C-alpha cells in the first residue's frame, strides 16, 4: 500500500535525525488522494493533479518536489513507481534574504520600548525585555527560547533540549545575561503559576510565537526600525544573525583565531555542520576591513 511506503519513508528520515513534519503532512495527504484514484504507487499524472491543487506556484513546486523525492527513493524497491518531472510548475528562483544586523543602539531602543509595554505593573514588559535581550545575547532560535522551562536553567547555563536535528546542547550565559534572567525569574515567581515555561504571558500561560511576532513588529515600527504593515524590514530572527556576526567581529584578522571561533560558534548555535553557520554571516564594515587587512598581509608575503 502507498500509505505504508510513505510511513516507512518518513520513519527512515526521522531515524536519520530529520523532523520531517511538513513532508509527513504532504505525503500522507498525497497518499490519501492517490489511493482514492486506486493507486498503489506514484503515478505521474495523479501526482501532478494533486500538486496542482495548491494555491501558489511555490506551494505547487514544493508539493511536486516532495513527491518526486519520495517516488525516486521507492523506485529503487518497486519499478512500478513513476517519478514525475520536477519542473512542471517552473523552477524556484531562491534568493537569500539579506539579514538586518542590529546595532547596539537599535537593540537598546527595542528593549527600552519593550519595557514600556502595557499593562503597567504586569509581567508583560519584563517578559519581553528579558526575551529579546536573551535572543540578542545568545543567538538562540526563537523557538528554543519559547520552549525553555524552569528545569532548563542551571548554574552552568541553559539546556536547549532536542531542537533541530534532535540534538541537545548547553548554552553558557555571560554574567550580565545571567543577572537579567535571574531578576526576571524572581518577578515571574510572584505569579504563582503552575506553567513550567520560563517566558509567560500576563495570564500565566506560555508565550506563543504569533503573539511575540506581533509584539515585536509593533515595537519595531514604533522605534522606526520598520515601516507600515506589509513592508519588509528587520525581523526577530535577525537577532540570531546579529549575534553570529558581532561575535565574529571580535576575532580580528588572525585566521587561526577565526577558525577556532567558527567551530565554537557553530557548536554554540546548535548547528550540525559549520557550513550552516556560514548562512548566518553577513558582511559588515568591520569584517570587510579585517578581510582587506588580511589580504594585504598575504599579498606582501607576511603572516596576517
């Protein structure tokens, strides 16, 4: 049965460490559609019919590509599987979004604006100032910060449990970050909530990403970091990019120092490969100056 092949395919990739949540949903949906047509394997026309039901060109391409990968894997076991052409709905032209690297002044303005959130006297201002400060100081993924529980806070730092690629890691905190987090926890303890989440809403429930995103966008517009609704601009995830770039700026032009730092940074950020960390880097005037200096030394035949 097609559904059984989908199940084995998903389980195999999850055993390799992939979460495969979106692929799981798409392939199960496709299997149900195909089996209604009487299919026991992937047939090209029915795969195209199913993928074509998506609303946007990108969704149609993603649907088809997901089925193609599945069909290609299954064809090695069963020659009846057909592999649809991948370019029926066009080719995706992916362009990396240029991240915004925050200045210290912009982060300060964001935290000051968060401290003025209403209702006054509630935990809401403290929650958002601490959350945004923690993201800026550690480069955590926002999902990792939302998932933190009281048991994850230790004397040695934060335990980030089984996030991307199902890996856990310890994230040490600078003493200034630890003091700020401790102050928030004292304020949080006064709520008497039973929720284990570190970051709480005024009702005592764990924060939701959609709520945090809405608050962030409102604050960013209020301090002039973003224009009106629908306009592009800095986002919450750019704090992770900023952490990676600013930490690299501290290395200077020494290649050995940079090499050691990149391996440490990759581990700290929770990346499976150092190439994943390169994705978060962005040229800044300081980094370009250091690259130019190292290049000049190399041209002169001297050690940088």
